[in-house]
C-alpha cells in the first residue's frame, strides 16, 4: 500500500509539472505565432484558398490549447490568491486521499469473487477428493471468501463446531482488511473543509488588519480580503466533496463484499455438515441384527 501511495504521489507531481510545461509551451507558441503574424503582414497574403483547411484545423487546435492554458492559469492564480501556506495542505490531503482511494478500489476489485462458482467447485472437490482437494481449490482462488473457506476446511478434523468458530473469527479479520484505510479518507474529508475554514478566518483577520492600517473602511480593501479568505473554504469543500463521493462508493463496495462473505459462510457450513453426515457410518442396533 505504501509503495502504491508513493507511486501515485510521484505521478501526480509529474503530471502537475508536465501541465506547467505544456501551459508555458502553448502560451509561448501562441505568443510567437502572434508576433510572426504582426511582424510580417505581407508574407501571409499568397494562396488563401489552398491554406484555408489547414488554417481552420490549426485554429481549432490553437483555441483548445488556449482554453486549456487559460484554465490552468486561472486555477494557479486562484491557488496563489488563496494563500499557498493554506492551500498547499488541502492539496496534499487531496493527493493522499485519492492515492488511498485508488489503492482501495484496486484491492476491493481484486477481492471480488464469484461465490456461486467457488461453492460449486468446493462441493465438487469435497465429493471427489475430500477436504484436501477442497483446500487446494480455495488456495488457488484469490479473495477473502476463499481465505475464509480455507480456514474452515483446515480445521475440519476438529469438528464442525470448531469450523464454524474459525469461519466467524477469520471473517472478522477479513472484514478489517476490507475496511483498511477508510478511516484516513474519513479524516481527510473532515480536515479539508476545516483547513479551509481556518484559512478563511486567518484571511478575515488579515483583511481587518489592512483596514486598520489604511484607516478607512474601503469597499476595495474589504472585498479583496474577503475574496482571498473565502478561496480556501471553496477549495476545502471541493476536496471534501470529491473524497466523499469515493468514500461512499467504497463503503457500498465493502458492504456488498461483506454480505457475500456472510452468505457464502452459511453455504459452506451447510456443505460441510452434509459432507460430515455422508461420511458418518450409520449405527445398526444389535436387536435389529438379531431380528
């Protein structure tokens, strides 16, 4: 998990750096093309009909690049206006939170198992090869359900009651693994708007300090200070909403897996009880033999 989080963080930094270079390059390209057109107006005169299609395509590319560059510039400008010391921790929370979300999504998707197929395979292995064959089926299947089945089958020789206790205990262990990392996402959801509100309060204090220094309640001073202060709250709320969406998705995924684990645990117990009853020889009473 730590390696995956580090990899995602490095990728995010590389993407930010690449977007900076792309924005600077596109802005430089637009500026150079503008200078070329304004500096040599006579050179653009020949063959207007032949160059109309390439000019239209290049115009669309220029507009899309210009829009992307403008969006990047606006985001960077608002980030700086909100105050780098307050906006940076919120951005770090977003990056780490998304890294944990990606790791959890991958883990939960890998943990998903076709329980009906697994139960059928275990039942067939029990009928044909016994407990060892069923354990081998579970060993070769990934996911928490197969791990729970394996723990139960591994204690089959100690009795059905011990098998049931082992399945319940190991089910709790697997549930804890499914919920691993969720507490951090919940923490980041609470911290992001809190940091935003803290930045807003600090910004308002600075705005009042500016008013005190100026000695005049100017609308310009008040508006500028309030705008800068509220940007941290906006950014914190956006980060919290993004993480909240992924958090609810992960909770729904975990709930689905837990329900599948509980249903399959009941089914494997029924299969083991039936298998144990089939293996137990029927005792014949002596009176029945004599008669």
